[in-house]
C-alpha cells in the first residue's frame, strides 16, 4: 500500500520542497528568474532537495507517522525545517555562498515549507483512514 509507505510521504515532501522554492522565488523576486542570486536557480532547488534528504535520513522522530496527533506533527515539521536551516547555514558558510544570498528568500522558503509540510502531513494522515484501493 503506497499511502502507508514512508517513501510516499518523502515523495510528497520532496514535491513540497520544490513548490516552496518556486513560491519563495515568486514572493521574493516576483519571477522565476532570480537575477544575480546564486542559489535562485534550479541548482538551489536541487540543493534544498539534497538538504531535505540529508535531514530525513539522519533525523527520525520518536513516533511513527500514523501515531502522531496534529500538535506532534507540527512539532516534527518545525524540527525538520530547523535542521534544514542549520544544514543550509553550514553549507552557505563552508562554501562561502552567503555573500550574495537573500535572507528574505530563505525566510519565505522556510515559512512556505513549514506550512506546506504541515498541510501535507495532515492531509495524508486523514487519507490513510480510507483504504488505499479507494484512493487509486
């Protein structure tokens, strides 16, 4: 059953990372072209996906996905995004990419990311109450 599988949640969250990146580009630069911003192109989106995968591989919440209530799920989403901020800061500092970075872009990205991750998890947890055969 695809819905009960954690890989489906990771796939949905990876799509949410891409959508958050696009929304942050549109919110900060009002277009998909970020000009001279180094990580405003699709390499930045790939970097964010890489950071998401690294965080998910190394941070595992205490409770399984289906056992968390809404407040615990919100706490897990905020913790995931906090770890993503820390890894992004480490990468920007280590490779000296922070000189030309837009802080507003990153703030928008993580705000969109938290909201979309939370909606994803609430929606998918509610969908799991329905048998997977009905959803297909």
